[in-house]
C-alpha cells in the first residue's frame, strides 16, 4: 500500500513569483496560438537532424523547454547520443552551449539525475538533459544549441561541431489533442492532455485536468513527483495537485492510465486556451526544471450528478465499487419532510476494501446542506463481491423543493485539502406508500429480501387506556436461510410517539427464517382511549451499540379494527406455536345482586398440541353494543395439559345493573409480557389475537327438587334430608344424605364457587350454611352430612316440613339452584321413671 500524500492547492508562489509566471504565460499564449491554428505545419525537433561528433558517433536535440523562475528562467534541453562504434565514448570530450534569440550565450550543465552519465557505451545510445539560466528570455524560437568538442590545437581549445537552431514555427507546447513522447523515470511514456473539467462547489471553482500516460517501457512507471501548473490565456498561473485517487500512481508496462490533477481558481478567470505545464524539482540544484507542456482541451462542466437509481462506480484503493440509491421514500410530519433512503454499496473488485469515512449530506437546490448520519459507513469493510445496503434517514424542511434533492457523497475533510464530492445522487421523489392490510410488499435490506405484510390492526381496551396491536408477517424470499436481527419498535399514532410503551412479541426467540419461511410478530403500543387516530406508523429498528437503523417501516391509514367474530356456540383456535388449542363457550350466566350483577362465563379450552404443554394465559373484556368495555378476571389451571386434554377457564366481571347482559360480547386474547406470551399465572402487559365471542347467556332455572344439582364440574344429588327438633333444646338438627361426583376431564384453576345451604322452617325463619364441595361435603355416594341450627324452635314448632334451598355462590353473588321440602320431626322428652 502507498501512503497517500496530503495535497495542497494554493495560488502559485508569491506576488513576485507570480509576475515571473505571468511572463511565461504570455509566451505560452502567444506561442500556443499559431500551433493551434496550423497544426499541419507543426515542426518537430527530429527534423533538425543530427550532428556528428566523430566517426559513428552523433547527437540529436530531442527536447527543449522553458520554465519561469524568480531567479531567472530555466531552459532545459535533452541531447540524445548514439554510439555506433566499438568503443565507449566519453562525454567529457564534448559540451554544449545555448544562445538565446537575444544573443546571450550560456553553457549547459547536466541536471542532477544525469550528472553521473559520463560516457556512452559502445553500440548503444544515451539521453542527457541539460539546463541553463537564460535570465528574462521567454522564447525557445530562434534559440540555438551549439555542440562543441575540445580541440587543443585551437586558440580557445574548443571546436564547434554543429548547431541546432530552433525554428520560428516550433512550439514546445503540445497542441490540443496531440500526444507527446517523453522519458519519465528513464521509461518511454506517451503523454496526452485528455480533459479539462470545471467543478463548482460551495461558491468556489475547481479545475480538474486529466492526463493519460501510456508506458512503453518494460518496468512499472511510478509517480516521478512532477509539479503541475495551470496557466490561463491571460498568463495567470495556478498550482495543481494530484487528486486523492491518483496519488502515488503506478502504470504497468504497456498499460495506459489517466491521472487527474486539481486546483482552485477564481471564478472570474477565463478558461479558454488554458495550458498545462509539468516541472520537476532538482533538490540538489534547488530549482524547478520544465518537463513538458500541453494546450488543454476546451473546458467542460463536470457533472457529478447520478440519475435516479443509476449506479455510480467509484475507485477505492484501486478497487471498483458500485454505489446506488436503491430506494427512497418521504412522508410529511408538521413542517418536516421525513426521508428514508437505502444506499447500496458493492465491492466488484478482487480484494477486500475498507471504505473511507465518507460524509453524506442532502443538498437542496436552494443551497441548504442537511447532514446525514453515516455511522453505518464507519470502518465498513467489504469483501470481493460483497454488497451492503445502508439505511439512511434525514429531516428536510418541507418548504424546500423535495423533488430536486441530491445525496452528496464526500470523502472525509482534511485540513488544507480540496474535498470535491465524489457524486451527487438524484434522490427519487417517492411519497411513502400506504400499507394495505393483507397486501405483501417486497423489502430489501442488508439482511436479505423479504415479503412484508401487515396482517391486521386491532385497537382494544387495556385498563383505563387502549392498546394497538399490529400483526406483521415477514417472509424470506431467498433460497438461503437468514437470521433476523434483534428488533425494537418505533410506533407513531398520528403525531403522537407511542414508542415508550411499545413491545414486539414473537412466537419464539429463534428468529432464523428458512427459504420461503414466514415469521409472525406483533407490535403492541398503548394510547389514551379517547385519542383519535387517522394514521399509524410502525418502524422496526435494529440496534448495535449507539447505531440504530431501520429494518422495515409500515405506514397505514387502514385502522378498521380487524376483529374476528365467533357466533354463539361456535369455537375459535389459538394458533401460537406450543399453545395451539380450540376454545369454545361452555356456559354463560348472570349472578344477580342487589346493586350490581356478576357476568360469568365458562370456557372450554382443548389442547391441540401433540405433547403435554401449558396453555396460553388469556385476557378478556366484556363489550356492550355501545362500545363500553368491562375488564374481566380470568381463572385457569397453571398445570400442563395433555394432548387433547381440556381446561376449564372461568371468566367473570362485575357490571352495573343497567347493562343489558344479553347483548354482551366477550373479547378474549392471549396475554403477553416482555415480548412473549405470558406464563400461566403471570401478569400480562397486553394481549394479541383477540376474537369477539358472541355469548349464549342462559339464566339458571331453579329446580323443584334437589335430585340433580349442577355446580360444574361437580354434580350433587340430595337423596334424603330429615330435620329434627328435640323438646327443651334450641336446635334444629338436619341430616342430609347425598351423592357427590366430579367430572375429571378438565384441568381447572382454583374452584371459587360455594354451595349455600339454606333451611326455612314452617314459620319462615331462615338459617344457612356455606359449604365447600369436596371438603365440607366429601365426594362419594350416600354420604351423610349433619348440621345444627340454633334457635327457639321448641316454643313454636311441633313438626311439619322444612324447605331446603341450595345456592351457587360466586364472588358473593348467588343464584338459586333448586328447592325441596323435607319432613321436620318433633321429639318430646320422655319423663324419667325415677
């Protein structure tokens, strides 16, 4: 890896230096114009021929250039020596002088990199570049390069061997579209100025110059560290720097590569007929040496915009990376446009890359820049052909033009470095679609591609408020198993944020989806019961530390309460994994009181699981036709139920006497807490899969006898009862013979019914006992139960009958089960014979 060099762009040198460069610029403009007009008459130095140094040894002028400098302009020229003889030729025997058009004569000296070239081996050639300080001279046209050899027979010990005269029609600046063959790091390279682009950014103007390098050598060409200067037609000069992607470039043998230089210019500078010149620093001589110059192509305005959904390829560490806005949607909230974007990144190179800490922002045509959170891009590494989808969100003022927004991708800021956006992605204007109940839509994110469906929305009572339950299905559309992340819910009802009350309920903690498998989840949130909702938004978010990103988002105005109803006498099924069961009403009745009524329902819940399992904890409400809800208490067994086993579930609620109990519907669902179904006996914080069960309310008709008293699951039959009063005693002794059995087909919670035994004597005096079935009255046949009531019976009763009433008492409310008369005997005291 090559370390990136920091690049600085400034207006070149100081005012003094700039004045010198302006002189060169004027020359470049004047010299460049004729070349541009008559490229067919272009003269090359090769046409000057060669000068013989001695037998089979010659030299040619290959290149000549000028670079303006504060201490005097530097002229460089390159001589190519060809030795066809059988022995080495020492260059010490030869030297050269430059005569400017003004007549100044200066002897050339080799530049530092060529100073060690002392001889030309036999049967070979060698190029040497020389430099001279020519003061204020600014033209090469008419200049002469004279070649001398030492001649000790001459008065000045030197002999002129020949002269290269640069003609008037020669230009050292390559014409537009013309390539130039030069030596770079001792490698033959064909160079060409390919492009000149103008980039306008944040009120500034930047020029970007593209130069192609075709390496004809046999070794890798590395960056020789050239300096680059951009000159306007008016002579103003600006320093350019390699852009970040081109820094420390390498060009393989026979490879052609385009590199780019950038620099800032004032907005008022004219950009026609601009010139590019390269120079190389000779650190030993402490001067810059001209290398080559080009007249640049006509300027074009750089268009970094990427059309809707188009793919933009960028280069990162010499790897090609595809980038794209794959989806976008927006909705309004108060005076804000809430944008959600998906940004796709794919490494199509052959090695892993780590993305720079790119900065993202939304750019409005009105000039506003809105930052976008880019934590997901931080230290993001992509393997070859790996693809990531990054979820982005931003709030944009609604007053801005939402249809012309762009997503600006920029490399991280570095001090004193020009940062030009890598691309502007047009953001497709698409209002967020409304989610329809039961209609699947396709969602793609970093975890996979899913079919997402809003199955239902229920708004139901919860204590003194309401709960909203959204049931969502997520289907894996791919042929590979995917694992869903841990999710949390963001819920908004209109403008109210309900997220603090939200919970997600899943059927199991293992959220892996096999190919085409579907997972169901429930999002629950609380809302004041009086709050009117016209829009519901549910966002499932995944979190990793402080990083939060959306997994899916659903928005709907379809808020009709999706309530499944069950006709009286019908049944419904609980389909939760491990809890499947069929539920039906067994009986419903009313226990009437003096100031209130007790609504009472027994449910039969039959397990449909193939193994022993604990059933779902139920939550219930009684609902009136005018949408009044009465919370019900539920009693059910906490024991596991065998396959096909039955549970007896008791539901009841205290109601005002004004409520018409014949029209009530029982809303019943499975209780949940902490993101899962409530454990039996636990406390629920919500409920799901609620159905409306129509009830068949039947009043208890008292029986005229006590032969078959039903207190399900108990069955009581009074075989006989006898009351007895003894003379002189204030007591009524009653003996009851009974049969008591219990239906063992059901699991049930605590049995909270009591049997009330009431005795009414012939004068209407009542006496009662409260009995617990199975305890006070043991089960079995022809069992006997005796009880005594104390009162003043002997003074008023002499026999007759007593009336026995049996009541079912539940939560201090009673219903009469039946009545029957039994004989009452009076025993007189027999006098003693003593």
